[in-house]
């Protein structure tokens, strides 16, 4: 148990038993979680989930369209996204970004259009952008650098980080944060673990991405926000610090980035 942790990225709309998941999170003394939007057209679903928030376990949400959904999702303008984010429980925009894993070259331009639109919405609202990057490090870095150079900095987080050091360095240079999931507990992830050791302590967050990517020793089971304690414990071990220190740092970082939640 690592009291006080915040799961910065989960998908409560996809968790099989929400009541059980929230009870487990309380048992592990989590202080909060963010349920992440993957289809902007279903924004109300995420907002409704935040009604389960309680003083001892805060639930916030983000709104956006995942890069894997852009072909089927209706396009929303930056203004439309920003307007929907007026709700007090909406603390972030996304997840958005690029995902080239499936090799469909024809959809890459559309993903970039959605990505840049979400960046514009993040600027309008001041809310942090939650970025998904899969097999697209170069292009994510290119867009982040281009948008920053042309229109100025904006707050963002690279979620479920499993990329290379070059993208991490770019994010840090531009003021971004990096979040690690249960992947760092898996075997044969030494390169990623080395990156996890190197990220400055004031830029670190932790997450589950539940119900996906359950950490060791829960691997093979549906993930749940409570399991963020296993990821945090492993991250603390990798960095040679106490789990309590990591919990304090990542929670402080979360509140600094997601200012609307503080």
C-alpha cells in the first residue's frame, strides 16, 4: 500500500465492476483518479462518472478523441472542445496524439489534424493535454516542437510512457510531464526502466491505464486503479527512494499540472 496516490489515467467507462473498483481504490488509500475520454462525442459519459467522486476519493475526467478513433469519430473544433470543458470535473483534454502501430498510413494526416485541434483547445482552456504516442515518437516530437515554436508553450503529459529517450527529452525541454504505467514492472523493459530512473522527480506521474496493462503481480488480470500502488512501488524501487516519497512527489506534480483539480 502506498497511501495518497493519484491514478492519473484510467478508463472507468471500461471497468467491469465500477463499485468494486472504487472500493478497491479506497482500500489502497488512493486519493483520486482521472477517467479519460477517448471519444469526444461521448463526453457526457465521462462527466457522469465523476459523480461518484467523494471527499476521500476524488474522480475527475478529461475529454477528447483517441487517435485510434479518429476515422469513426465526428470532428470537433477546438472551440467545441473548450466549451465542453467548462464543467468543474473536467481537468484535462485528451487523450489525443498519434498511434502508428497498425500501419494505416492513410489515417496519419487525420490523426495529426485531431492532435493539433486538441492542442488548440488546451491553449484556449489552459487545461493540460494528455498525449498518447505509439510508434510515432518522431512525429509527436515534431508537432510538439512546431506548435510550441509557432504559438507558445502549453501544458501536456505523455501518458503511459513506453517511447524512447529522445521523445522524453523533447517533452521535458518543452515543459511537459511523463507518466509511467505498469509496463515498467514487466520483464524485458530495461530500457524503459532506465528512462524512468532519469526523469526529474518534479515531472513524474503514475497511472494504470486500466483496465489495460495490469502490473506485476497482477499481470493477466483486468487492471484497476487500485493497482497503481504496484507501479508506484516499482518506480520508487527503480529510483532508489521510499514509496512514500514517490507518492508525495507524484501527487504534488499532478496538482501542479492539473491545476483545476487542486
